[in-house]
């Protein structure tokens, strides 16, 4: 069952996406609601898993992780003639997600099985990741690396409507 969100919930989510360091007092003032209501709503949305976590978004270039790449990977569901149990796409994706360079792993449709987003210091480091780590994962058959030249937009924000569906 989908959690019910009212207009105040949506306003809180929008504010927290913009700045998760806002205090409940600041949020209450902006949405014209009692601070106790704001606390209760935030706690409920955390418990429901709507708010998954809070974090700082770092400038990857200033931390010497200036290169981004998207890597498409396909894999063989069976790696040998005697392999009776097929490999799990989810297990391979989970294994790839454990590499520290990897920011995102997506199981996708089409000619490729997995899409991976990686950030590292330079093209050589991305190449080492692909050759020395990614391609050593059991079942990975081939990869296609797309280097990012420029990023006009990169966000974690979800476009939460300011009105509930009934109000739209």
C-alpha cells in the first residue's frame, strides 16, 4: 500500500531535498505548521522509508575524482559447460556495487544487462577499474565504457509535487 502524503508532507520533502540541515523549527516556519507536527511528519516518513537517509553532496572534482564514466556490461548466465545453476543478474549487480569507485548500479533492459556509474581521478583509473576489477567479476562477458565530457545536470532530487494528486 502506498503511503498517503498530504500537502505539508510534500512541502517538507521538498525543503529537505534542498537542504537536509534545515531544523524542524525552520521548516515549521516555512510551511506554517507547528514544530511538533513537523517532527511527527518527518519521523513518520523516515519510518515508512520515504526519507531513506541524509547526506552531504560532495564536489567530486575538488576531491580529485574528476572523471565520470557510464559502463554498460553484459554477462553470461552460465560461465562453463558444467555450470548447472545460472548466474544471478542481481548477485552480479550486488557484487559490482561493492567496488568503492561505483556510485550507481542499475539492472536494465535491452542489449546490455547492467549500467554502472563510476567516478575516479582520471581516464587511466577508470581503465584500471574496468580491466582489473569489473572484468574479473565472474560472468562479465563484455563492457562498453562511455566517458562523460560535461555534466549540465546531476541531482538526487525527485520532483515531488507541491500538491497531493487529489488537488492536481
